[in-house]
């Protein structure tokens, strides 16, 4: 089975930047869709982005578009989420998830039931 691990969270002031990493066991990034989700206590999980590793086609939630970018390092078996111009509303626990065999699509990348593997979340806190 695939194992995912998210890291790179921390505390920053509004306007700052962080880069999150999602590392995976084995070599999976030519067959998987990798998504980032975030969740605040008391609210439902929100899809942030999705990257089709085979096609390198990213999708972003409207709330982060233009500020967040996702990238992949195939040699390191890792996906990164670069977060710029952070806002207090970005404060959440961020997790990465993987789905085998189906590319990302704006029609369903936000569906948590699609994903086969989940990593433990990393806390991001943005102060004003």
C-alpha cells in the first residue's frame, strides 16, 4: 500500500509564505492523482488542489487560485504546495491524498471518497 506523509506546516504572519511537502512510498507519481485538502475544526474538509501526476495538470480551488501552486519532483517521489500571500482564512490542518488511475477533474477532485490514501495533516497557522 501507498503511504503518504505531509510536512512543512508552521506559523506565519499574513502575507507570508510556506511550502508543504507530501512524500509517498514507492514510485507512484506517473499513475496517481494527488490532492491537497484542508480542514478547520467544526467545518467540513475543503479541497485545495489536485495534480494529475501522469499529465502534470493542476486544478485549484477558487479560494487559493493565484496564491497557491502545486508542483512535483518525480525523483524524490514528492508533491509540494507552495503557499504565498497567506491569509488568516488559510489557517487549517492540511493533508494530502492520492487516488490511483483516474486523473484530476474539476467535476470531482473535491470528492473525499475518491481518494484511496491519506496522510496525516500538518498545521498551518496564519496570524493577522
